[in-house]
C-alpha cells in the first residue's frame, strides 16, 4: 500500500528566510512524487514532480524538492520565502506499477511572516 | 482550455436531501477523479474513472454516494440522502496518462454544507 506522511501540520518562517516542508513516502515499487499547493478557497495547483534522474527537481515560483531514495523523502524547499507563499502544501505519491492511484499526504500549512 | 470545471461552487442543503455535484474534465483527459477534503480526514480519494469506466470506487463512503460518467466530458457525484457528516469540499480532477508522470489538474471544488 502507498502512503505519504507530512510530519508537520504547520511551518512558520520569516520572509526572506529559507523554507523546508517535509514529506516521506512509502510505496512497494518506484515512485512518482509530486508537490501541490492550495490557496484559500481554491483547488490544488501543481508545483513540481519527480520522475527519475536528477534528485533535485525545480518547479514553479522558485520552489524545488530533493528526492532521497534511502530516506524515502521528498522535501520541498525554497531559498527565500515570500509572504505570498503562505498556503497549504500537499505531497503526493503514485506507484509507477499501480495504475493511477495518487495518494496525498495530510498537508502542511506554511505561514510566512513579514 | 478553461480547466476542470465544477458546479455548484457552494451548496447548502438540509439533511435528507439529494445533492448532485458536477464536473467537466479537461478535454482529452481520459482519467477523472473525485476527492473529498475535510479538516479531520484531509484529502480522500472517493472514486476514479478511466475512459468513463469506474476503476476504483473503494473510497466511496457508503451506498448513499454514487458517481457516474456518462460521457468523456461530464461526471456527477450524487449523495442521497445527505447527512451533516457529508459536509466537505469535493474536488474533481482529471489527467491523461501520456508518457512519464502525468499530473492531476484540479477543479476549484464544490463546498457542501448539510444542515
């Protein structure tokens, strides 16, 4: 069975500081990994994905994520946070050999303080 | 493309009433998903379709919930009878398999309140 954990319900960071939102996953096969962002009263928006190759993936709005196979992690990062980055962030996994079953984590609320 | 379109955006109804939520996926997408989001349970997959055929409905809570996809451009999620615990935001998403890691595109959601 696939699962995703986001160990922090809430992350607070000062504007201009680097941010990290953590994600660990469990799949039986090889994963596709995703990050989505949700702003208030909106649907989820795609940020970035890991398929294969380079472990550092760059995405929208200056976000990047690092895939670590040995730690089964896919942490989201940004070098310098903006107040407008404040939102709910979801990590998701799909097992390459298990159809289109996307499994989402519980979400982490990011607050960037001015 | 206008993206995934859901209606209504907000629905307030009384317990026992029938609720129908609608979704129009992105043209050309052959997978359609229904998710439910609540504070307590997060984002839950209810059901997904491939080429209008239900593939996995194991997340559908109970017989009060039903979903259909009569054609490639329309799907409904029906709750009958509705209960207060069904209050949630319901999201529709679509994708096409293509090559590599396909991405889900979500609609704006339908916020359901059952009184």
